[in-house]
């Protein structure tokens, strides 16, 4: 999910690849400030337009033909390909010149609300060589291998004895690389260690968490998290879903997204209450809305880092940024979600 940055600071090949500066000065510019790990940020507004930024400050239209007025629910990248989900899933393989409908026959699992269970329905897990997407077919276990993003298949590789009757709507990958999938209706959890192994059901039975059917799966390091978009609560498990404990300190609100940037902190986006940040000293969540407008609806959270070849006095001291997509704009934090700065005003629905 890295992108090409123009100018003498950087030389890259491909849309989302890494770039490495040379050991010499170029155009008299010291490459102690050369970016060797750039980022590419993708964000979509409420009209469905898709934008791209390489610095978190300036945003340009990535696909100028997205004029259907349908808000984007999820965005992801797979190598040089950009994938996003509206009422259907689309992919671009030519740096945003055009997007092709991946499957017009109903691949995508409809959400209970247009902004519900969005980014968590698509995942490109580390080391798997495939992207997963919740769908209307194959029990929601649809995937596409790298380089064949237009070809999708169901992942039916289950351990013997696991019954059917599930519909996956969200995925997450733990720090230990385990891929997890969740069906909020039957309350069933599945886990896969790598692309070549079977899906297993660690609990062997539905998990005992609430009665809502709008739960979605997330994580913090190796802790599983289940959040309810309808607002009944957020729970965590440290034993593969065997038992669950509810987090405290959260408002009575729809929990629109749960994200652990760089596995350093845990943030929860809410519908009208801004952002809540986990405080390990009190083992509870606290508001983290300094810089956000009152009543902000947070619809997406992502994080980007940028690595320079060497540090100099004028090199930014903090190159790890967290971004929010909200109804009032794109916000950026440079101190791990404690404070926010408005980077771009607008009404945004998805960010990656």
C-alpha cells in the first residue's frame, strides 16, 4: 500500500512499491532526507469519489469517473491493485485510470446499514498471498490470489467435522499472523494459520457474547475484539474466544470502527462521540477528541508510517501518523491518537 512520490526526493517503481534512495546527493539535495518507505493514503467521500494522498496533507482525485453517488464502505490494496467496495466490489489495476466491477452477480455481503461493518469486511493478511472479502456466496469466505484480483473463489478448506450454516461478515489478523473470521448471526469464530492450512473453529461452539447480529471482528496485538455496530458494547478475549470481557468507559453509541495503529494503542470510532482511546493504566477507554469537532462521526481509522534514510535536524521527528475519516473531514494525529489536526474538510466514509 505504498505509492510513488514524484520529485527529486524519491525514485519509485510501481504504484505501491518501496523506494530506496542512492548514497549520493542528487540535485544538491542531501538524501539524509530521502524517503525510503513512503505511504499512500486512500480515502473516499460520501458521494463515492476516491482520493489519494502521499503526505497526509494534500489530496488528489484518484478516480475521476466515480460519479455514481454511492458511498464507499471499504478500501484495500493488493500489490499494485486498488480494491474498494460499494454496493459491489471494484478493482483498479492501472493506477486509477479505470475500475472494473469484480463480480456483478452479488459477491458482496450487504451491510445492515450503509456505513456498518465496512473496512472489517476486506482484509489482505500478511503472508497469505490472497485478499479476503465477506460475500453473499461461499459462506462469506471469498478470496482472490495476488495477480488474479478479478478471479475469486470460495475458501472451503475447513477442518473435518466443522458444520456449515455460517455467513462471515468480518475478518482480522492478529500480530502472530493468525487470520480470524466471524459470523455475527450464529456467533461462530474461525481461525486459519496460513493459506495452506484448514480453517478451524477453536471454541467448537458459538461464543457467548450478546444477542446483536451487527457484531464485527477486530484485534489488538494477539487479543481478539468483537464490537457491536448497534452500540451494545465491545468485548475482548485472550483465549481464542473461549471467554469474553466487556470493555468499560465507552459511550452508549454505535461503534463504527475499531483499530490498533501499529499495535501500540487501541482506538474506537463512534457515531457522534468522536474517538475513544484505551488507557492501560485504568484498563478502560477515555475520550480522545482534542482537535475534533463536537459530535464527530468517525467512519474509518488507519495508520501510515514513513521512514527516512537518515535523521537530520530538519527531518520530521514523528513519521507515524494516524488518520480518521469522519463526517467533518480527514483528521491526522502525530502523537498516537492523543490529539487531532484537520487535514482536509469534507464528509468521508472510508479510509485505508
